[in-house]
DNA sequence: CAGACGTGGTA
DNA sequence: TTACCAAGTCT
C-alpha cells in the first residue's frame, strides 16, 4: 500500500537511524527480545549498558534459564519495573523447555510468553524475523495521530481505529514492512517527540495534518497524574535495592531502615514476596530468589 | 478498564 | 520544584 508517507520516512531512516546494538546485523532474536523488554517504559540510554551486560552474560535463553531468577533481578539493576526481569527469566525457561531454545518467530507464540504483549510480540516478529506486523508503540501512535489525525497526542487507550490505520499503512512486502515499522518508531523517538517536536527536521512535514492545521494544542483530558514520592512503588524500590546490593540474605532490620512507615513497608514487602521478587528464609532473613 | 508497577532526566 | 515523559503488560 503506497502511502505518501512511506518513501520519505524510509529514506529519512536510512540516513538518520541510530546505531543501536540490537539493530546490528549480528544481533540475535534473543538479543532483540531482551532489548524490547528492557525498553518498555525505559529510555535507550539507560538500557544500553544493561543490555550489553545481559547479552554477554546470557547469550542464549538457555544460559539465562540455567540461573536462579534472582540473578536476573539483580542484573536488572535500576532499570525499574523489576517484574520484567522475572518475566524475561520465565520466558527464557519457556523458550528452553517448549521451543528448543530458539526464540519463537510467530506472533502467537511470542504473545504466549510472560511479559510479552501485543506490542512486543509484533516488535520481535518484525525486527528479529522481518515479518509484516503493525508495530504500534507510543512513538508510532503519536506520529500517526499528528500525521494523519491532526491531533497532537493519541487517545489515552489504544483504539481499533489506530490499529486499522497502522495496518493500512504497512507496505505489502514483509522486509519493507519491517523497515517501515522501525523507521516510523525512530521518527517518533528522534523528531516527532512528545514535548518539543523538531518539525524542521521532519521528512513528512508537508504532509502532516497537525502541522497543516497550525499545530493546535492538545485539548483532551490531562495526560498524566501519579506522583511517585511516598507510594508503595517507591517503597518496593527501596526494599528491593537493599537486596540487590547485598551479597547474600539480609536481616530484617536492614530492610526496616530504608522505609519508616512500618505498615506500608510490611505491605510492600509482602507484595514483593507474592510477586516472586523476594524470598523469605526460615531464619527470618530475606533474599532475592535463589 | 483504570490503576499498579520503578527510575531518572528534562523543561 | 513539580510534572511529564521514556520501544508496555497485567489484573
């Protein structure tokens, strides 16, 4: 489906793509999968060093599967949302047990793995296996909202109309569709950014509905909310950091000192245990899962 | 389906 | 300084 956007954006990508290691010719599907999980809600610059450490230490799913899940949580460092590390570890075991150690290439098989949703399944199938899928992440949703819909931001929740639009724009040839998918995403990441878009550098400015309308300001409901300080999330982060930074099991008082609100602290610790991020020992100490 | 789930950089 | 934002998923 030849769109007026396709060629300019593909050309722009050829000239401006970042040189990211998970895009290198020698990157494996496993490396791509790791990058996609790490990049969920996390900026590229923070992912880079952790991705290198992971792929060097665990070059295959089987290598990670052979370790206790706590090692994945520890090596996750401060990327945030550590349940992702747990799920990546679970995925490594599932891939080893059920897929002969090879990352599956089908969207359905990928989707069945823990921590992999609609976006990540499409991204891995497209980036690692050069298949034709609509890869709809926050960048692409924003680009299409501006380019086609003429809105500064996409709706809060993804709509069927957005999926239909993205599929309609997809080039028919699978390898070209895969290049298109990463190219639109890159345009959103580098040019068509959320806060201050660099429209002067945009290859499709002349075809941008939002620009043609004079870049009207977003008028919908407030975009965010959600303070972080004082939340259970912050408390969980503090608790887990103690365990990550310790060599072995820690005594309870070592956890108590990082959060003064005792009821909240106990609740957060219980939740971490329920999530499988922390193991309580019989002797009263706590540790990352072994 | 709205809210939970980490962390750090930037305007 | 506060608030938003960064390649989402799960319940």
